């Protein structure tokens, strides 16, 4: 895990569903920490520190670009 870096923190699994799919499409190495614990105890998310998205250091820049693009809803084409 020393080659992985935290790039984002989420409160609930529903917040990163689309992001997870996009990361998988680009073959980015990532792992979500605390995902199972928060699924079991969702009201303890803040106490546990949220769900941490850790990305491999070599994929960090690409993952950051994907997250930044999701922050601009005008780029999403809703049909």
C-alpha cells in the first residue's frame, strides 16, 4: 500500500459509483478503504474517516483528471 496515495474521501458508496466505473475503464489501479465497514455501519462514516479512494502513484495524475472532469456537469451528456 506504500505505492498508493489517497486522492478522495467519500461518505457513502453511492457517491463514487460512476467514478469507480470510469477508473476501471481506464485500467487505473485503485482500492477503496473502509468500503465494507461503512456498508455495514453507514452512520459511522464520519467517525471511521469515510471511504478513502487510494490510487497507485503512477496513475495518480490520470485519476485526478477523471475526478476533475466529473466536477464539471456541463461536460456530461445526458440523453
